[in-house]
């Protein structure tokens, strides 16, 4: 008998808010076992060698209180209802495009593998990834000696940029995932819908339009409510496009209706909405689409930024996960360009590879900024209406 090999397995939250085991396998979908039961996985996407997909993608919903989850020989973390600690990370891929080149095999040149190991040592209850998993768009230039690169929207590139280096994350905590602009349908959208998309959609729309994006969905945990908004497919962060603005209007209207009540209600989306022309045009016209929330958690700009904005919830950018860093203060410049007024405390930004560990407190959250080795370098506090660093 030939048994299927489980190449990768992880636990993520689906768009219905329930935990879901997923796996990449070389044969038939396996069974997920857990304490007191089991459930067979079904195929989400099949092998397609003609388009560079060389594995089957399997998935199965698991009970919210399940423990001791195992897929093949891979042990998965169990879902946690009460989130005491969580990590926010993103923009993790290794940039390989034209004249912008990181050396993906050099630990100093691309630090996400080290960061992933440090996150695993922190053992959070939840990992929130705000997107941009795959940056390997071109092959290595000849001047990078010894570079071996897999590139394009293929299984090999996704394995190199995400599944292999992220394996330590998969072993310690479930994921809540957002789609980044590098996963739009002109880049790595095929892999996103195949592997990580929380809804049942498994492929990019055809034709691709300015309406590309799946509806917001809530993740309701004990004392924490995330509403995840797809902001991937935007042709420009600066130029306002009426069709894209209309997409954001529908998305933020829906997000506001999903906000619920109580404390710790966060929008999670890749593009910082106060720094994006289309989203800003919508929120200026209808602030109520954001004011139901206590914080906006984003990435896209490659720094860590904490920004307080008058009459809107504070925004935190978590973009230090591995790709080339941006200039300190870039986020605040974009926010100011979109004519939002800053509130006190003044904007804070830092530029250093690492991640943010959020720990629940009586009044909100402490945010520990960690370097690539997991060493704390600064702390911030997040309450319902303010972030301070």
C-alpha cells in the first residue's frame, strides 16, 4: 500500500469563524484525528502539474474545543477560545523582482525563517498574518552568487517563501490570515485561493476586475473580535479609482455590520486604510464604517507604525516580517497625504526586522516589539481609543 506524504499541515480559521485543518499532500487526503474523534479531509484543490501545482490541498473543519490534533505525522495546535497572547506578522516573503533583490538563502539577507522560529518560541495563542506571503516574482540575477531560487506563483515558490520557513508557526498556534497585495490575481492570487483563502473560493475570478475580493468575515473569540477585510487588489494606493472605491464602500459597510459589541473589536486588513486613497475616500465620507472598531491592524508598509487619528480608531502597521524595510515614518506620510488629522500621542515608527507580541491586560493590550531573535526592543500599549509607544 502506498501512503500519501503530508508535506505541510496547519490550522487556520475559515470564513465561518470555525477552525479548519489544512494540508498539502502527495496523494489522497488523510484523516485528522483529535482527542475523542476523527474527521476525513476532503480535497480543496487538486494537483495541476501543467500550471506548477504539484500537490493536493486538503481541508477539514475540526471541533472548536478539539485537542491533540494530528494529520499524518504532523501535530497541530489546538484552537484557543480565550486569547491571552497573539502575534501579528506579515510582509514575510523574500523579494526577488527586477533590480530589487534579497538573497533568499542568506539568513542576514532574508530574516523570516529566523523570525518564524522566534515567534514559535513565544508560543502565542493565535498568529494573525496580514498578508504578502510570496515575493519571489523573478529568478535570481547572476550577480547573486550561489542563489537557488524558486519563483512565480507555483508550489515550489510557495514552499520556499512560506510553507517551509513558516513550519515552526504551524506547530504552535492557529492562524488568522489576510490576503496581501502580492496575492492579488496578477501576482500570487492562484496560490492564495488554492492554499489559504478562508472562504470556499479556490481560484481567481475570471475575468479579473476592480471588484476582486472576498467579503469581510468575523472571527469571534472570547473577548476578541476580528473582522478581516480583503484589501489586496488595488491598482494604486494613491490614485482613486471609482470602481475600487465602490468595492471598499461595500466592504467597510459589511465590516461595520459585523463589528458586534464589547471591547477589543479590530479591523484586520492588509493595506492601511488611512494610507490608501480609495479606502480613505470611503472613510472620510462615512466615518461610521470604522468608528465601531477599537483598532485597525494592518501591514503593507514595511515598518512598525502606531498612528492615532482624530475621530477614528488607532491604526497599527505590522510590516517588519522579512521583506525589505521601508523608511521610518512612511506610514505617517501616507496618512497625512490623505488628509487625516493626527491625534496624540504622536505617530511612532520603527524599522527593524521582527514581530509584535500582543498580551492582554486589564485595559487593553501590551505590544512587545521583538527583533528577529525574539528579543524585546520596545513596548507599546493599545487601549480602545489610543496606541502609545
